[in-house]
C-alpha cells in the first residue's frame, strides 16, 4: 500500500522478494542477492534485493498495471514483466577485504513468472541445481479508498515460497525421491499451501519426505521498521544533491 501497488504489481514484487530472501539464506550479514527484471511488459521492471540478515526491499516501475488473467485464470505476472533480461547482482565478502565485492550476471527472461527465471539463472550461471517456487494470493480491499494511481487497493491473503538445492555428489536415490516429492507438490502453489494452514516446516516436510530432514532452528523475518534503511537524514542528503529548480518543481507538484 505504501508503494501504491495494484494486484499485478503486488504479486510480481511479492514473488521477487520471496525468491530473493530464499536464495539469500546462508549469506553473511554484509552480503546481498539482487534480481532486476528488465522486461518490455507494462510493469516496466521489477527489482528485489535481500541480505544475509534476511532483510529485503524492492519496487516495480509501474505499480498501477492491470491485465486480464492468464490462460490458467491467474494473475498474469509473466505478461506484466514481458520479455527482456534478468540481471542478478551478488555482493560477497572476500577474506582480507573490508568492503564486499560485487559480481553481476545477465540472462534472458524465460517466462517472466519470476521464480522460474531465477531458477534458470541459478542453474545456468551458477550451476546450482534445484527448484524454487513462490506465490502471492491477493484480493481486492473494498474497505479502502482507491490509491492515488487510480487502481483499487488489494490485501495479501497469503504469501510464501520454498527453495531446495542439490548438494554436489548427491546420491541418485535422494535425487529420485526429491523429484518424486516435487512432482507430488506441483499442483499446489506455495500461497495455496499457506492458505491450507501449512507453515515453513510443513512445506519442507513435504519437499524432503523420505529424506530424513533435520530441523535445527527457525528464523523470523525482521519487520519493516527493523529492516528499512530509510531515514529523514538520508532523505535530506538525497535532496541536497538535486538542483534547486528540481526541488521547486517537487514542492509545486506535490
């Protein structure tokens, strides 16, 4: 709601944020994983970044997009993203170096549905074989006034995702069991699992059924107030960099 997102933008950004958090799990606090979808669709780009502390943020270029449902009757995220490129940027801490090093890669957008494209990137560019899924279920909020963009506000009813990655030299029996588990879960999206009452542990138990998973700890996601790096001081520093005519224009139009 703070970004004035409609249903399509909410679904696209929610998927990107969820995937970024899942892939960022295990990073050091100062390391980040960022995805930027630069497609020709009406969303005009989707960006999400997450760090090792599981803090995330992101935006879409055009939050007021509306499109008809896709052939499956679902929100057409792929149509909103369009065709183009996916840029992935990782920052990594290098031993002996104080500031993190940055590495970037670019690949083609395959479907625009977000998780599928990130999974293709992980396989092709980083040789990480696995499966990634994310889903966001939204509904219209009839109790709220229309957003400044003119679109009706929405509520996120359920959002979730999962990520499983094969370790090097995994046993063929384990790979076969995992593939069978993935096929069994294919008909249920992560958001539908959440709506059915499944939590993170329940999803993992389904993914790793027959593989004797060991659960060590549960980590909570920081709240927006705890993780947002924005502040009045930072805003003022940014405004000081703008020419005076632009500042006058902002005051006049807002």
